[in-house]
C-alpha cells in the first residue's frame, strides 16, 4: 500500500485524502494538510514511484486510482479527495472507477484531457545532478539551476532527494517511460455524479474554457473556481487561499 502521512484524528466529518502531483510527495502538502486537520483527519499519500511508496513498472491512472482505493479501504469509509495535477487525474479516475470510495472531490488545476506538453525536461535535469558529490540540498539546487530549472522548482524537486543514500526518491526511469500515460487521460464512458470542485490558478492555462464541456460530461455536478494570482502550483503559491476554498467546499 502507498506510504501515508496522517494529520489529526478521526472526527464526525469524512476524512480527507490528498494526492500530490508529478515529482511531488506527501511532505509537499504538510502545511495545508495540518491546517485542514483541525476539522477532519487528513491522509496525505506518496503516489507510486514517488517518495517512500513502492516503485512499479507501470504508472497509469487506473493503477493510481486502485492505489488510492486501497488507502481508502484501509480507512474503512468513503473519503473526501484533493488531487493536484497528476494526483488530480488519479482522483478523477478514482471517482470514475471506484465511485463508492469518494464523498467529495477537489481537482486542483487539471482537466481529464491529454496534454501536449511533456515534463520530461525535468527528469533530464534531475538525472544530470551528480549525486555522489552532494552534501546538502543546496548543492543539488545549484546543479538544477545550471540546467535551467526555475528556483521554486529547484526547492520542490530537492525535497525528493535522499542525500545520505545518494538517490532520488523518484523512479525517474519509469516516470520517463510512462510519460505518455501521465500526460494522457483514459477514455471512459463512466460518469461520477458527486459534488466536485475544479479549482484552478487564474494565471494557469491547464484548465481552459474548452475543457469545461469535457469535465461536465464526466462530472455533471462540477463547479469551477479560480484563485487570483496563482499559476499551476496554486497550493504552493497561494496556500491560505487554496485552503479556504477547499474548506468552504468540503464543509458546504
């Protein structure tokens, strides 16, 4: 089963499961998870091939959805879900393939569509880091900067460094091989009628007006909201605004 980090204790509200995006981890969501745990238990996961979870040869959204369903089954009840980017696609697949596991759904800055851009350049940058010479995270950040990686992403990526063991906690080979699956979204006739919030960064172009018809065809009760001044990493750029929007929706 996926590695989990628990925040808070069970309450009379549904527990909340948080699924991170590509190259992320449960740790990235620590501040928001801790704050939201004042009203409900929050379970942040490391997705497969990330963090301290298992490495696998495949990285498809049906696989990721099944991983999340196993975590929910271990909790013994349907859960509310927040998923960002890759984790948002996994959360949508969970609702479509395992509808009884999901209470409410928050999808952060992603749509159930195939995207044309790739994230392979970041794998190439991480592979270029000389792990044997590292003594601290800042050493890796300098090498990532030399590969043209933005400072905010340098810090984000190096949270997945295991410096004592000279390794990434990311299965870079499989993620590279599976990138077409990660950028796509499976065809399905399934419809999930539950309450869903598609929360986007106002400065991001990941969820476009033309995506709304596709979203509503699978999630007919979808609502849409944007966080001003935020891009694709909306939870990191505007954490208080993200928390407030998610809390309002989950408690409605």
